[in-house]
């Protein structure tokens, strides 16, 4: 199948592989930027630089050994942040491959490597219980900044992709991360945030209102749907805060998804539409409803 943006000239043969990398006719290799891939073997010729993060996989494997349905990433990292009563397993399958929803969200930014390892308490762990509050998330934000500074790729922009209250962790983290980057002589590194089903805070005094991070955030895309029972209704009942569907500022791009065909009435399942119905995310990226973050 010809990939989008790849041209075919009759008689020349199609020159591109599964991930859109051009075949070198002389060496029969493909250049992934960070490593060289040999299609005949289905393996890279050097060790995966992220091999310590995925001990279940051989360091020479390609796309978690599923090249037809998965992609292998080159370049730099986007950081994923899970929500309440969750953990970093939300983003990957048991074999280490990316879940479909993760891959779709990854399309919204410009980095090339995914980092899904961060946790802020784990399932029912300290700070991540059903009653976590702004202070718990502040502690998680400090932990996130420390994690990013230890794992980021120098000179490249950073995108935080977060689900539910993980988005409020990311928003609180943004000013701290900006300060840490500036201190590390990385003032030119931009910070982008993508929030999915995050309980939106518009209280002007709250550290979870993006207006307090506006100087730190380059681009903020907020994805939500009105059939999500958790984002507003249950979050307000548990926390006692006033959470809303959308952010009311000139920095955030609020993107509403139509999930009326996927869900009947309000439901908790709609809170994790990226996980439960990844085709919805794909459809809305493909039709340009969901934009990419600004560069």
C-alpha cells in the first residue's frame, strides 16, 4: 500500500517501507535517523538506546516485532502522564507495543520518541487515590519535572500528553519545568501540553488554571466530549472543586469530540475515549478537527 505523501513512478518500483523510510538500493538498508534498519533481517543493526526501559524486548527488535500494525519511532521524546487510579501501563500493551490510542495521540506533536514510563503514584498508590487533590498533583508535578530533566533529549521541544487529572499534573509542572530548563541553559526549548478529558480549572487563583502557566506553555490542546461522566460530574463530587468541560482562556484550544455514535448518554467509558475508542481520535485527527501543537 502506498503511504501518504510518497510518490510512485511507473517502472521505478515503490521505494518505501512500512514506516515510510526510503530503501537505499545500494546497501538495502533504511535510515531511521538514530539507527540503521535491515529489512531482510527485520532487525536494527545497533542496540535500541531505550533498551533498559523495555527489558521484555530484544534490543535489536523492530516495532515490538509487529511491523505490519505498529510503528518504530526515531528522534526525540514526548512524555505521557496517566490520570487518577491509573499507571503507566495505560499507554502500552503487555508486550511493550504502543496501544492504538497512544499512537494516535502521538501524532499530534512533533517529537519522535515516546516516553510512557512516568508514574505519579500508580494504581491506588499514594497521591493517586480517588481523592487526590491539588496538593497531591503538585507533588506529582515536581516528580514529573525531575523525571523529564533526567530523561529529555537536549535541544528538543517537550510535549506533555496527559489523561484526566494527569493533565492538571502537567499544567502545574509547566512553570516548574520552564524554570528548570532555563536554569539548564535550555531557554529555547518549548513546552507543549495535550490534555485529554482533564477536569478543566478556570479559577483564577488555582495553580491548575493554565493562565498561570501561559508564559511557560507554547501550545495547549484540550480534547474532551460532553458524554464523559467523569471529567465534570464525578470529579466535582469527589474533589469538591469546580471543574468544567473547557478552559476559558486565549491560550488553550478546546476541541470537542462527537462520540454520540459510540456512547449512549453520559458514561464513565467516554472518559477514556482515546483508550476505549481510539478510532475516534484517529478520525478527528485525519479530518483536521484535532490540530497538531504549534511548533
